C-alpha cells in the first residue's frame, strides 16, 4: 500500500523536524559540555583561596635578589651563583609550612635548584609524608577546590637547570579552560602571580604544560589548626 502525496509530504516534514530536534539537542549538549564548571568550591576551598590571597606573593619573593625563604623579604645578601634567581620553591615551602604541611625546604635543602629537589622528594618520599599524586589537571583543580594543598611541579631534565613549582588555587573556571590552559595557580617565579593559569605560569618551561611533563600532588589541610594570623 503506497502513501498518498499529502501523507508522504507530512511524513517527510515530520522526519525533518526529528532530525532538526536531534541536531539541536546535540549542539546544546556540546555547548553545555564546553562551559561545564569544575567541581564547586567548598568552604575549605574558600579558606584556601583567602589564605593565598594574603600571601603577598606579588610583592614578596621577587626574582633576582636573595630573600629569606619563609617571608620572601629580600635580606640584602649577595647571590653567589650565576643565573636569574627565582623563588618558586621557597614560596611553596613557606606557604606549606604555614598550613602545617611539610615539603622539602631549607635547611634540609638550599634554595638553589630546590624545585627539582622538591619534585624528586615528592616522587620518592611524598606518600610517606601524606602527599598523594593526582591524575591530571581536572583532579588537581577539584582537590584545590576542596581545600587541599595542591602543587603543580616540573623537574628540569638538566640537573643544573631550575625546574618550577606552583600552588593550585581554587577556581570555578570551566572544564574546557582547564583542558586548554590548565588549573589556576598562585606562584612566585620569573613573574609572580596571585592568580594565573598553568599554561602562563609555566611558559618558561615549555615541556611542562605543552608536552605533559607536569605532575600534581595533593596534601590534606587541617583548617582547624591553621594559624589565624594570615
């Protein structure tokens, strides 16, 4: 039994509407995925963000001068080794100490090439000291949003060249942004940033973000014990 001309036309229109609706649903699904946010920022994540905001990192731990590692304040001592001295690892160590978390720091290791040494220490001894390695940037941003201390760390393949390390800060950036530029971080370094992306903060080390050589480690923070002076 064949369809009449009017029935066939009606059927074709209905089919086109179904296809159009399916296409629209697919577009909406893609768009929703592209703006999906990272895990929400928990109350402890808010505390972590406020803690980092009070670090003074944009004024302290300046590159090119010798500083007291815990405070980031220049101490007037001359630098005795070559190169532009930056203080990413000293900043991370100082903030971790304030949070009651141990990561390799002076006097156990000097400030020179400390970031490389911290990477090695996290890999070899971190687990025994409460650190857990995370699987990628999404997990790192989620852990920071929960209020954990998360570090993004890169080891230079050349033992005599500096690596880099930064603290992942809470952020409601989209998952698409995390995929394209990495989590949000606070860092000292060649440039000090209260808030920037991994891609920007680690730009001086192209292998870190560009070639996926960055690693993330997290440690729980007991916010009840964190000093109230900051």
